[in-house]
């Protein structure tokens, strides 16, 4: 790569910052421009619903790099700057003021946005979502004043915020349409573990319910939310409402540019899009995974952390393949968990538990019809992650009764 080349990164989160790091670590001598829509330096997002929300970490502790690092490494970091269009023929990106910026290689790391509800009352000022540091700070202040919080959605964000709210002694009601929390991620067997966990900590968890509207009352300046009305007519009273029904990948820019998209931006194992001069990383990347043998899009911290090294190699014309297994973690109350692999709905035949599920100290294995391990989860056990990964990667069948037997070595 020559020093005259110009690489542009669109996005302001962990993946974007790590991509800038990786380019310089690979001795790219050209210019790098990082266009970040947020006004904050790129930071990691998991603490927003975990340590930061619990008051255990400040923003500076999960900010990826300092301002000095970007200066020292000659990264043209432009905060509060979005991209409105990509011209693939001219190889330029258009900025909000109408100016254009040329690129030789382009990386898209535009992340996701919280899904919203289209029901009456959803625009009330005390109806919240969680995606940014400002959102997290708002919830921290809310926990100091609110007595009752209604959370719509029992995914990772909803459950983690519920745990933080209960730590602040806020009454919490979770409203979920599915039969168990975390159903898409863990299935009903392990979703039930988290249902029991939250109920044991005083959460009013209501499953299989439909939300009809957010009830509002006229306040001093505008209508404010005072509860949630369900389809059966009952009302859950609340001082505030959190909508936590998942996130949608920010792929409009890629779609408008004519890149191939589906649920995300389609990329190959090297993270290259349908345009050889453009890569995509993080939440938006729907990758052909070389190990799993399928397309997969994972909205987890590990992808944002690790994909940029491969994307940087690809941009530099070096061989690269992102073959790490999906990984995510959560901490709720006294339960810490790590999950490795992928077992979506319909992918597995059974879940085998090894250890004491009642005491929340166990391993869980998702097996297919041939008794091969598709995914594994360690709950409050911290020395099994590598072995779980080995069992998945081996592709060998296991004996369910033996893998469940704690007297048998993994």
C-alpha cells in the first residue's frame, strides 16, 4: 500500500476504532478518516446496560482510545459527522454539508439502532430506549427518581436493565410476547433459567402478553407515560417505560449504494461486500461463516472487537478470513454467563445440562440430531470456555449422558 492511498471508515463505535487501530498496526502509511455520527469518542457498548448502568464504570474506562492516540496515529477523526451517500463509481462519500470525500477503500461499521414501537403513546418523553452513553446516563438518573419501570421486551437489553433497576430498588415489570425471555438467543430451556432468576429478584415478568398502547396523562408541558395497556385491557402502571424490543442494523446507506443486503450487508469470509473496495464489520455484517457453513449476522461485542483485524487485512490486499465462533456474555444479579457457538431456533434437538441448574452453576450444551455440540454456555463456571469451543469445532458427536455427568471429564 502506498502512502498516497486514502481509507475511509464510516461508524463511530468499537468496530470502527479497532479497524483504525488494525490499519496502523499493519503499517498502513496512507491517510485514514474515521467518520463518527456520535459526538463522543468511540466507546464499547456492553457497559451501557451493565457496569456503567450499575455505577461501576465511567465512560473513560470503556472509551477505546484517547484523543491523543488518534492524533499520534494520524487518524482524521471527525465526530458528529454522518455520511449521506456513497458513490461507488466515483469512490466518494457525501457528507451532510454536501461535500464529498474520496476513498480508495471504504469500511462500513454503522452499527444498529433500537427498534421502536408504533403504538399510541410511544413518543412520550419518558419512554426510553438504550443505545448510547446519553441513554444510559438518562436511565441512571431515572433510577434515582422513578419508583416503577415497565420494560417492553425480554431480550438482553431489557433483562440487563431490569437487573440494574432492581439493584437501585426500582419496581420492574417486564412485558414479553414470547413464552420465555431470551427465546431467540437461548431457546425455551435456558430462557426459563433467566425467567426464574428475575422473578427471584422481585421482577414482575409477564410472558405471552401483547402491548396495545402506552398510557399517557397530560403533564405540565406535554403528555407523559403513566403505564402500559395490554391487549386484554389491563394496565401496568409505571413512572417510565423502556422499549427493548431489539435493534435494527443501519444498512440504509449500503442499500442505497447498491450493495447486496438482506438482514444485513452481505459479506464473504474476508468481510468483503459485493463491492471489492468496500468491507463491512460489526452489527451490520451478514457473513458467510467459514466454520458454521452458513450466513450469520451477530450483534455482539466480540464481532466488533475481532472482525476489524480481518477487515484491515482485506483492505490492505492481504488474505484474511473471519472464522471465530460467535460469543457473548451477560451479568445479571449474581449470574454471570458466557455463550459460545450458534444454535438458532430449529437448529438443535436438545439441551443437555451439566451441573446444578437450580444453584445457577452449570454448563449447557445445545446438540443437533447427530449429538454434535452446536453451542455451549457456562453459567458461573469460568474454566470451561476453551473446552466448549473445542467440542464445537471438533464436529464429533458426544454421548449426552456422559457430557451431563460431572464425574466425567469434558
